[in-house]
C-alpha cells in the first residue's frame, strides 16, 4: 500500500466513525465539503491538497487521543 492509499484509508475511517459536524469543526473543513466527501458526491482523490491534509491530520489527532 502506498502513502496516498494510506491517507485515503485514514480519511475513510474518519468518515465511518464520526458525524459530519464533528469532522468539520475539528478539521476546519466546511460542513458541505465534508458531507460531499463522506457521501461520495465528491472524490477524495480530486480534492484540494489542503482539504485532504486537514482531514488526515484531524484523524491522526483523534487516534493519538485514544
């Protein structure tokens, strides 16, 4: 598995385990962007790097708390 696949997998885990509002607030990504990504309306691979980075870092911060 390459690095990009790992990042996408971590973001998908975030989407599976947390509601849109919590993800948006914690990552500073707009609600609608999170909702579109979570529901498959938008593709993570076509998202802005900044959005992907924020979501990935937020997921990592949640895992470190556990």
